[in-house]
């Protein structure tokens, strides 16, 4: 059986995948197919992701093969997600400790799948089924999950993005009561504040006048996002006053799949809950809107923004949530500017480290539309003094 794996992906001698055999896979696949008598005939494995970026992620693997249930031959596939403590790769202060509210707490997704939280998601939203969670020696955990395909093969229309925004509104609107999250002490808190503080040395050292920086931020002296970073205490304090709720925390569109149900309804399946936490209303929409704007190349970003925000408000209203839309708008724009912008600065910083280009004298900065985080910061500044 292991030979079938080797034909698709080379497995190192010290890889934990080498221990996976038919005895390991059989109960997982039986549960996935709901076939108690199924016998596995063969399988193969592909790595889908992981192993780079966040040290908590060891790898994401798809196991697929065929099985036999009496006279019926069946195809099957499941996902194995392997997570670990960052100390396994020598990283510190990245969620390896006992602080379960740390933005990157490494066991969060394990605890989440072991809890009942994902079983109470609102209409229209779901998480992958979890077939088993296994804690391994050495601060490693395995999550055996449903293999979810996208009904549109990842090519979404504006309307489909708007539907997911509505489902996110339902998710956030359904957990506004603090009593609904006290049972989950491992949910993260103050993610945006932690990012601002942890990354302070990096964003404070960004050479805004570098030609590559000017490509994204052509007028750094007038850049409201740059100003917002140095003025972050005001925005973080105001965000702390907004209504809080349970948030997914990592809402780039790659973490969502569209599923068509038998009755014709569309469901949004949310993947990768590792950054789930407590955050202000509107927080979950920011990264999602950014990704939608990037993917919908021919759409006006203002139209995307408006469609998604209105759908998000509709989702809040679906749950009976009645809050000031201006408060939600501030939570969305301020969180979006800081979260998306900080990540873009990380990418820019890495790009500059790898670049050998020499600083050039820029006589005149190009006139380009505001990038996403600049547009969000500009509006957040306008709202800062207006909301109560």
C-alpha cells in the first residue's frame, strides 16, 4: 500500500506519513463514506500545501483511492492536515506557549474541531467534516478532514462573493452574546493589535521611498495607511469599543468553497479555522473583500466593496442583529486597512530583502488609484470621529 503513495509523492524516511497504512485509513474512510464494511484497495497521496510560511502548518495532504464494499467499488478521498508547535522548528513567540488567546495558538484548530462550535454554524455556512483528531508525540496533531471541492472550480462571480459575505454576516451576527463564546477559551483575542505590535519593527523600518514601495504607495507623505500605522493606538482603541463576536479570522477567498446542496441551495464551506477568535463586527469582511477585488479583475473595486458590504449587513440582519451600520463600516475599513496592509508590507519587506536593485531618484511619482489598504484607511479616518 505504501508503494502507491511513493508513486505520487516521495516520502522521506523520517516523514510521519510513512506510518500511515490501511489500518490507519480504514476507519477514516469508512466514516467519510458512511460504509461500515468498506475495505481499502489502494491509495495515493498528494501534498496540497503547508510546510512554508506559518510554522504551525506542517502540511496539507490529500489521500485518495478506491475501496470495496461487498460488490460495490467506490472512490474516496480525505484530507490530512498536520499541525505542530512552532518550537519544533525553533520559532518562539508564535503561539507555542500556554496563552490560548495568542493569535497563532497552535492547538486552536485541534480544539475547535473537538468542540461543538462548528456544529452550530448558521444557515448557509459549514465547515469540513472532521473524521478524527489525533495528538501525536512531539507536539504534533493530525486532523482528518472532509475533502471539499468547489462547485465553480474557484472562478466566482461577484454575486457568489456577495453570497459568502452574507454568510459571514450570519456567522458574525450569530455570536454577539459573550455567553456564546465563554465556553471556548482557546479562541484568539486582539489579533489586529498583536499584529501591529509584533510587526512594529518591520513596518517602522519600511523604506517608503524605495521604487518598489512607490509602486504600491506612490505618495508616501500623503498615504493615510502609513499615517494610520503610526496613529494605530487611536484606531485600536476605537475598535475595542465596537460589538465583538466570533470571527473566522482568515477570510481570504482561498479559504472558502462553494457547495451546491441537493435542494439547489448554495452553501459556503469555510476552511482553515486556525485564526478563529473574538473580533469586532466587520473584521471578517476585510480580507475577503480584498481577495474578491484581486480576483474580479474587470470589476470596479468600489462596486465590489459596496456589494459585499451590503450583503454582509443583510447577513447580520438575518440573525436579528440590529447594530449601527456606521459602526460595522468602521470595523470593516479599519480592520481591513491594518490586516491587509500589514501583510502587504511583509511581502514588500521580503521582496526588498531579495532585491538587488539600487535606490533610484524618482522625479515624479506615478498617478495610480489607491490600493486597497489606502482606500480603507482613508475611509476609516473619516469615520473615526463620527462613530460613537
